[in-house]
C-alpha cells in the first residue's frame, strides 16, 4: 500500500500539457488538460486543435472521468460535440514516480490506438476544491 507521501506526489490535480500520436501518418496533436484528482477519482477537461479532415482547424473540447490507482490511470474522454470522426476515447497510462508525467495509450472503437504523454505544467499543481 502506498504511503501518504507517495499518494500526495501522485495527486494529479492541476494543469497539464501533452500530445498524442496516431497509428497512421498524421502529425502529433498537442493538447492541454485540467485534471481534478479526488482520492484517485479523476475528472477534468481537455482542449486540442482538430487534426483529421472532418475537424481540422476546430478547437475541440472534451470532459474526462476516470480513476487513478497507485501509479496507474484510466479515463474516458468524451468530446463536447459529436464530430464525424469519433465521440469518446479511452486512455490508460502510468504516472511517473514524481507525479510530473503520464505516459500511456489511447484507444477508440474499431481497434485504433496510439500513444500519449502528458506533463504537469510547472507552478500549476494546486489541488482544486
């Protein structure tokens, strides 16, 4: 069982920047996220610029809900608008020991998946109430 200090370091509340890649030849997509971690229950919002042909140039917002158990995370990201490409994305990853990075994979129906990485924005790690 993790100690309180480790759990505190792994509290993911705060502002994050990240990127995800596609399994096909398409540029990596940058995103921002604001996470709230309440005793391992995750919620938050993300924003990214649309990159697939149907959404290119649109700012795409989404909400997320999920769980952190120790250094493992999983969440479902649901876009605010139903785009022609997809509506929700499942994420699974591992949090670094210092709680500053999350690395993992995303997946959507029909078997597509890719990698993602997120880094905590310095100075913006406060817990939200």
